[in-house]
């Protein structure tokens, strides 16, 4: 049973990467860029010290790069080098965004977020509890591991039709599919986290007379929390994915619906508004998860 | 090979027996067949004695301690520990490796024992603060272990054990991983703290110097299977000054006496390691 921090889904990569350019995923080339910028300034001979510190240079490059890309996009569309039917100009997308924001966008965002959050909670909470038990009790682990392993391997999208059959086309089916996906993700991480707790901490607990409940609260749960959180991060990525899928298949609201409907009515600007909104929500939610992690796991904070 | 008789130290320390071990043995089921870690150990430790155990690596010292701590079952013989005061825990262990909880502050780590015994914080606070202060970590009460040095972490571990006010302290090479200076400082601190409480202590070490500085008595264990080979009383007066003690001729003589017992066992353990596949 192995879960690692690196196996973050693409959404997590994008979200975290865009927002924290110094993270290890994309720190490499960002740092390289800024270094050459600084070196160019020093070698020109006008200044002994670089005008910008390396961090400042990196930050400016981080801000300017996407802006440059947007300007390029706009220019290419205006010059009719890009087909505006598929790649509408950023300015027109902004216009659509403003008009949608005044009408239905907030509703779509609200319903999508509530589906993701409710499904996520229904899946994550029991997964943490069961995962700790699996990690602590070898017999339970032996019984559940093969089942969990087999079920985890099924792509969750594949059971969406079955879920809709069972739960209908309403909210319940969205909660259910998200909950199922999150459940397995968090369960596996939690069980691995607890099973990997250094034996010595359990020995300390026994020697100091910690009962079962105390062992859970003072050792198993906090000891596994870093890995549990890795599972939560992965699970949240999966829930966003399934949210959009489920809303595309059977919904009359939500961001997935917005994107799907704009395909059917060929309102490409609205589709882009949906895409951008989901991207921003993804970024914001992963940023919130970062904050939550720092608050919940203060001992992981770097010195 | 006969284990050393128990009566001798009992006569030297006319206090009530706290730990009585008779014919204790421990057999592990390993892949290549059963392995005898401990064989036929006889031992009586009187109340309030600071007893040190030295022996070659892998001789089962830690296993003996873990059995006393209730972390392992013995497979033969008898073990009796006198639990005099039901309000106090019988044993608390200081482990060799990093064992303080990384997810708790220094304060929460030290308060762990009383909390697990259901004592409200307001009643244990003085005791907890006292030992945090004793090991010199008052300014780090709210710090997490990753902010502390190795020596400070082991201080927390020692404070955690003392704050639990056990009748018997079990210490498994607690200073083995520390550098010389830190080790000396912690030995002195340990002596100061222990002088006040005078719990019964079983202290495992591979350092003869440490055993002589700290203990009332040194037990020498044989190579695996571990049995007791020698039982040497340490007559130095308390309170002790480590650096003065080391310069006395008696310290050198005792050191030599323990080493001459231990040397053969270390050689045997080495040979066994070399032969083993």
C-alpha cells in the first residue's frame, strides 16, 4: 500500500504550481529563468549589484509570463491568426464572464461547490475512521485490504451509470460518486499513514498506559495526519474531476453543466468562463487546503 | 556458566526488594528457528537502587528492559515487581531512540503520563513544569520537537518519564546517541533529578564510565543468550561529582574490574557476529 505526495493529480499540480512558483514541481525552470535575467543585468556593466534580488525577479517573471501569454493570445485572435470560434479572444471571454457573473454564474458555482463539499465530507470522514482502524488492527487490514485494493482500481467514472441507476438523477448521485472516490483515496492514505507510524510511539503509549481511545487520539491520528492530508489533497482533486463529469452527464446546474451546455449551444465564450472558473476554484481550494494543513499539522512547519 | 547469586547485593542494600527476577528467559521465534535472547536471569533489585546493566551489543539488555516495561512477554521464569502505591504508575521508560511525539509540544510530551492516567492538567501542572524546568527547557515549553536539538529531545524524554512519577524508571541507553559533552551534562542532570526522587532505576548502557558515574551497582551481561555474568557494587558516595569521581584511583580500578568481565563477552559477541551468515 503506497501513497506518495508526488502522485498528485494534474489539477493539484496546476493549482499548486501556479500559485506557489517556488514549489519543487516547477521551481526548476522558474529559477533558471530568473537567474539568467539577473546575470544579464550584471554583465551589462551598468550596475555591480543586480537591480532586483533573485526572489523579486522570480516573482515578476511569474506574474508577467501568464500575462504575456494572454496578450499574445489576444493579439493572435485580433490578427486572425487564431480561429476565434475555438479560441475566442480573452477580452470577449472577460465580457461574457461579466455578464454571466451578473446572472447565473454564482448559482452554478454555489451548487457545484456544495456538491463537491458534501460528497467529499460523506466520503472522507468514514474513510479516516476506518483507515485508522485498518492501520491499527492487522486483522481488519488483512480482511479489507484485498477488497479495497480491487475496488480502488475501478475508475470511478465507470460506475457513474450504476450510481445514477441507484440514486437517480438528483443531488444524491453526485454526492455518492464523489463520496465513493474520496472514500477510497483517503482510506488508503490513512491506513498507510497509521501503519507507517514508528512502532516506538505505540510502545510509548503502552508504557504510559494509553488505552485504545487515547492511542487513537494521541498517537494514531496525529501520527498519520501528514499522510491523511496527502490523501485528502488527492481526494479533493478526484472530487473536482468527478463533479464536472457528473454535472455534464446529468444535471441542470453547476459548472460542468455550464461547460457541457455551451458546447451544445456553441457558446464558446461561456465554455471558457466555466473552464476558468473551475481552474480558479481548484487553485483557491488547494490554497485553502494548504492553510488548513499548516493549521492542523503545526509540527510539520519548517523551522 | 552459573548466574551470579542474588543475595550479595541484597546484603549490601538492606532495603525491600522492588524487582525480583527468577530464572527469566525469553525465546524469540525467528525464521531460522528459535533464538534465545535471555536465559535464566536471576536478579533482585532493592527499592531505590540505581542499577546499571552493561553488556555487548545484541545481548538482550533491551529485551530485559522491555519485558520489565510490559512491552514484551517473557517465555520462562518468574518476574515480580512490587507496586507499592496504586496512585503512581509502576514503570516509565526512557527509550534509546527518538521517542518523544513529534506532533506534541514539549509541554504536551512531558504531560503525557499524567494525562494518560486521567489526572487533570491543573493538578499535574506543577509537577510537569518542575521537570521541564529541571531539564532546562522552560523557554521551549511551546516548541515542537523538530525545533530542538538531539540533546534537548532526550531531555524531554527524561522529563516525561520523571513527570509520570513512576516507582521504577527504566532507561535504555538514553544518552547513547549524544555527543560526549551533551552526554556528560545529561548524566549530571539525571543524577541531580534522581537524588530528589530516588526511584528504583534500571539503566542500560554500553558505557562502563556511565555505569560507574550513575549506578549503585553494575550488572554485566554475557553475549547472547544473555545471562548475568557479574554483579559489581559501586561504593561511591552520593551526591557525586562526575569529574572528581573520574580522577580517583578507585574509579579506575572499578572500571578495569568491569571491563575485564565485559571484555570476553564483547569478544564472543564479535566472534558470533562474524560467524553468523
